[in-house]
C-alpha cells in the first residue's frame, strides 16, 4: 500500500513539472544592472584590445585556458560573485545566473559536487559492468543487450561530467541528449526483456518493429535539440513522459514477478527511490558552502541506487540463463 501511495505522489509531482511553466535561460542575477555594469567594466579593462587580452592570458593559469575560461568567461565569473556578495550583504538573498546558482570554482570545475558525483556514477557503472562480465556467461539471454545498456550509461555519465565541469553550449546539448538516451534505453531494455527473447537470443523479427520507432523518436528529439531549437521546456516534458513510462513499466513488472523472482525488488526500489530523489529539485536551495545544491545531491544519491539496479541486471541474466539451461535440458530428454 505504501509503495502504491509513494508512486502516486511521485507521479503527481512529475505531472506537475510536466504542465508547469518551463524554465527560462535568464535569471534575475544575470539581468541585474550591477552584474552587467561590473562585467562591462571588466571586459573593457581586460579584453577590449589585443594587448589587454594578451596580458590577461599571461596572468591566467594555463589549465583554465585549456578548459576554455576565456576573458569573457572570467569576467562573467567575477561579476557573478561581485553581485552575489553584494546582495547577501544588503538583502540577504542569493541570485541565480542563467538559471543556475553561483558555485565556487575548483580546479576549473564549474560545479564541483555535480562533477565529482557524475564521475562516481560513471565509476559505479564501469565497476558493475566488470562484475557483470565476471558473473554472467556470454551465452546468457540479454548478455549483449545489457552490454549496450552499460555503454549508454557510461556515455551519459561521461557527458554529465564534462557538462558540469564546464558549462558550454555544446557540452550542455551533449549532456541533455545523453541523459535522454539513458531514459530511452531503460524503456528499450524493458521491451526486449518482455517481448523479444527467443531462447538465449533476441528475436529480431519482434525487436525491429519495437526498436525502430523508439530509435527514430530518439534521433528526432536529439536532432531537434542539437540543430533546430534547444528548448528546455520541450526537453523536460519529453524526458518526464518517457521517465514516467519507464518507471511504471519496471515497477509494475517487478511487483508482478516478485513471488517467483525475489531479486526483482532490485529493479523496483532503486527506480522508486530515484524518483523520490527528484523531490530535491522541488526544494531547490542555494549551494551549501557554495558547492552542494539540490541537483548535485540528486547526482550523489543516484550512484548507490544504480549499483542496486546493476545488481538486478546480473541476477536477472543469471535467472534467465538458468531457465534457458533447464529448457534445453528438457528438450534433450524429450520432455
């Protein structure tokens, strides 16, 4: 009963986000006249001529230059902190800039906590892939398919790391597209698991009619974000719709098979708790110590939950392999 109630609450919250007004690119911090005037002064002082730009580069650490912290970026960063300190002192309020809180930069990382937690998620995926390859026989059903899923996961966390390390237009697009690929792959794996298995292999005649429309939808969405219009509102609604579908499918299936496959809770619980973690976004707050915000804590919480789901993948492959071995044994005996 509690599980159904929690799922209902999360679904209502996600539905609210879906119909809520979408976020905008600008925030009151980057629109403030103090921020703009300070940045204009900084640009005139450091970047207005070739001589000034060369002098700026000469005193800037080389690793920041390598990471793309040019004169404009540095002036924006300094202006952000100038206004942040001023508004804290005068009105005890922390502004947002371009839809984000101010974060202290560490070794060139724009969002240190989210970067480090993204790396941890990637390491967890690589470690569990190694465990998967150690424990699951290559001939087990879904063996190749789950390898493809792990590749999508690792790629998604790689781009999440790059984006949070350095927020640029192209890194943001790659992060959003890769995150969407991760959500879509969860649906694809569910459909393959439920409808496309034939012995220890995938029935291509069934998989193609199911997989091609999903792949086409993903490519259209990725092309739209990358080359047509990078719409935050549209992307959020599409992601939430597919995420809700993915969550409901795996949770309902887990409950249905739990009496026969006790390990199924490893699919249900991480997905349910992962959805509950999104409530952190509802209570968004200025970064603690200018490092930990709600989004970074969400990234931190997904790593241990993902390990549980990866453990489910191993257990499910071993279960399917055992069932396949039994069926082959029965066929040899003429049963």
